[in-house]
C-alpha cells in the first residue's frame, strides 16, 4: 500500500511537464518493482535535472533582460543628449530675444519721447505763428488806413492848388483836419512831422477865422504857396515811409510764414518718420515677444521631457540593479540546492546499498492464472475504451498488443508493463514537447509583442521629434528668407537713397549758384539805379521847362520790381537751403536707421543660420535613430509573424490537446492500478515469506 500511495501523492497537475514526469515516475516505480531507495535516487536526479533546467531558462531570461536594460539606457542617454542640445539652442534664442526686446523697448521709449517733444514744439510754433499773423493783420490794416489818409490828403491839396487857391476851402479843411487827426498818432509820423502837420492845420484854421480874408489872401499868397509845397513834401515823405514800412512788414510776415512753414514741414516730416519707425519697432517687438514665448514654451516642454527621461533612466537603473541582485541571489540559491541534492544522492548511493539489497530482494511469486487473465482483460478493455473515446489509434493498437501478449503465456505483467511504459513514455515526451512549445509560444509572443510595442512607441516618439524639428527648421528658414529679402530690400533702398541724395545735392549746388549769382546781379543793378536816381530831386516836382530830366517815377518802379526779384531769389535760395538741410538730415537719419536695422537683421540671420544648422544636425540624428529603430521594428514584426504562424494558426488548441492527453494518461494510470494490485500482492507475499523465514 505504501508503494501504491507514495507516487500518486507526489503528482501535481498544475503544470503539464511536471504532470508528465510525475506520471512517468509513478509508472516506472510500479511497473519495474524497483526498490524505494532506487526510487528516491531517481526522484533526486529528476529534481536535480528540473532545477538545472530552470536555472538555464532563468539565465536566458536574465541575459535578455540585461540586453533590454542596456538598450533602454542607451536610448534614454541619447534622448537626454538631444534634449540638452535643444535646450542650449532654445536658451540662446531666448537670450537673444530678451536682448532684442530690451533694445526695442528702449528705442520705442526714445521715439515716443521725441514724438511728444516734436508735437509740443509744433503746437507751440503754430500758436506763436497765429498770434504773429493776427498782429500783422492789425498793423497792416492800420498802415493801409494811414496810407489811404495820406493819399486823400495829398489829393485834396493838389485839387485846391489846381484851382489857384493858396488856402483850403472850408469843406476841404474840415475833411483834411478829420483825416489828419487820425494820422498824427500813426507810428510813421515822427515828432517833427507831427509838429509840421499841426502847424499847417492851425494856420489854415486861423486864416479862415480872420475877417479880412480877401486882403490877407493877397498879402500872404507867396507864403501860402511855400507852405503847401512844404506840407506836400511832408505828406510824400510820410507816404513813402508808410509804404516802405508796410512793405517791410509784409516782407517780415512772408519770411516769418516761410520760416514757420519750413519748421512745420520739418517737424511734420520728422513726426511722420518717427511714427513709421515707432510702428515698425512695435511690430518688431511683438514678433520678438512671440518668438520668446514660443521658445520659452518649447524650453519648458524640453525641460519636462528631460526631467521625465532622467527619472525614467534612474528608475531603469534601479530596477535593473535590483533584478541583477535578485538574479545573483537566485543563482546562489540554485547552486546551494544542486549541491544539497548531489550530496544527498552521493550519501544514499554510498551508504544504503547493502540494506536495500537485503530488504528489497526480488522474489518471484506466482499468481493464479485466472487472476492475471482477468487483470489483463480489464486493462485491455480500458485501453480500448480510451482509444475509442479519444479517437486515438495508438491507444487501440496498444490494447491489441496487450491482448496478444496475454495470449502468449509468457510473463504477462512484465510485457504489459513494458508496453504501457513505452506508450506512457511517448505520451510524456509528447506532452513535455507540447508544453515546452506552448510555453515558448506564450513567452515569445509576449516578449515579441512587448518589444514591438516598445519599438512602435520609440518610432512614434522619434517621428514626433523629427516633425517638430522640421517645423522649427521650416519656421527658421522662412524667417531667414524674410530677413534676407528685407536685407536685399534695405540695400536696394539705401542705394536708391544714395543716388537720390547725390542728385538732389547736385541740383541744390546748381540752384544755389544760380540764385546767389542772380541776387548779386539784382543787388548790383539796384545799387547802380539808386546811386544815379538818388542824386536828382525831380522825384517830387515837375521841372519848369521841357528839358531832359531823370525818369524818377519809372526808375522807382524798376527798383521796386528788382527788389521784388531780389526778395524772390532770396526766398527761393532760403527754401533751397532749407530743403537741402532737411533732405540731408532725413538722409543721414534714415541711413543711420538703415545701418541699425541692417546690423539687427544680419545678427538675426547669423543666429537663425546657427539655429537651422543645430536643428538640422539634430534632425539627421533623429532620422538615423528612426531608421535604425524602424529596422528593428520591421525585424520584430517579421519575427512576430513567424511566431504567429507557428503558434496561432493550428486546427487544435493547446487546451484541447492537453485535455485529451490528460484523459489518456488517466486511462493509462487506471490500467496501471489494475496491474499494481497484482504486483503489490506479490510484493506483500514476499515480505510475508521473509518474515516466516
């Protein structure tokens, strides 16, 4: 009973290969009627082989794990290197953007202050000009009234003189008195002229009040005639002064208005240029801020990726080191276990040989032929039923062989046990092979699928980074093209400005020479005419006889016209000089701005080219990594397809095969029990005989 129970209790059906080995051990223990000591040695050997096989399998798994650790560590280190380079590039971009923002904001502040100052200056100049023009209009109207009054007074005197009167009529005197009373306070009337006019008016009033007007008129005729001539000279002098002063006021007003227009034009042009520069600076500031924001966002994302990769690498190293430590402990434990098994086998083999031989010597006990026949028949019946239920021709063939062996009359149990042992061996070997195949399929499929997913994730990540790098390159190249186009346009504009400035300056020099020569000629002509006609007194009275006299009236008109030409030439020269000065100022300011803009754009171009080069280098590395990873992924997919073809597409599943094989083994075990009953009876009979002996 101990021999029958011991092997069955050792069997565990949790793992198919162990089940096969255990059933095989049960069969050999029962069928061969070996001693328990031999069985123990056999079990120790089997356990030793099992531990060794598990150690080899674990070593293979550990080697794969070590390779996986190395591959992932290299990948993470490469990603950290790329992140560091990208971070350096982004930090350089951010630093440049911050410097550009600072300089641009400073330029905007300067432009805003200058614009505010120019607008204030223009507003003040406009207010002053309005006040000056208002004052001019008032003075001009007053001067026009004075001139009109003097002309009317002179006309009145001339009219009375044509009548042959040496004294003004009462109505004329009253009219002249009213008019001259207004003229006396005019700015052109000096103290001397004012005294003459007042004396003239008093003399006329006294003459009209005298009762002996007729007699007095004759007596005073000569003195009155002389008085009219003197007052006419005074009136003419006052009229000349008034007209000259009015002309001077008009000239000063014209010059003041011209100067104001020049100042206004200068300030307006400067404001226009500064507003344009301010808008450009603000646009440039917005663009640089956008670049800074984008670079800062990319830097934050890069820092996060770097931190995540660093944490992953650290965790990977920790896990790999822990697994290595666990593997070392496992190897040591397995070595100790194998050493213990080997030592136990050695002790049993060396020290139990004699006792086992005496205790378990073989004794042939014959059994009744009928009992053996019944047992064999039961075994044959069970084998046939098992072959029929499982549709297994090998099992049916085994039943036939057992039946034939029973009819041979020889040692039935030995031959039947041999047949069953052979069948069970084949089943166990097949079960072990099938179990190993299933385990290999499961493990390989799982590992290959995990490897495939890992490669796919890596390819996706590398592709995403490559796309991002391409986007950065595209933006940088677009920005570079824009900068180069702007530089070309700036150079073209500067060349046109240089040509226009040279042309304008040449035209100015020519016009300046012409105006100066014209002014010099007009001034010389005026001097000649004034020197000649200034000597003659014929400008105030007609000569008594019809002889030649200087054409004072016509000369005065000519001189006046020449003075107008001089004024025009001077005005045009001043305008030309002001235009030249303003054009030169605008040219110099614009040239300076162009140089500054050119320097900024060339600096931006330099940094952008460096950024493109760094990103293209990183992209090339990413492409190489992607190609290598894709090649590994393709190889993994190809291998996985082969594994699936080998493991998946089968008409009968492993579970079905396992259930069928377990049913066959169970049937063989039942058949073995039948034979074991006979064998156990014989074994007990031997023990009983030995006790009696």
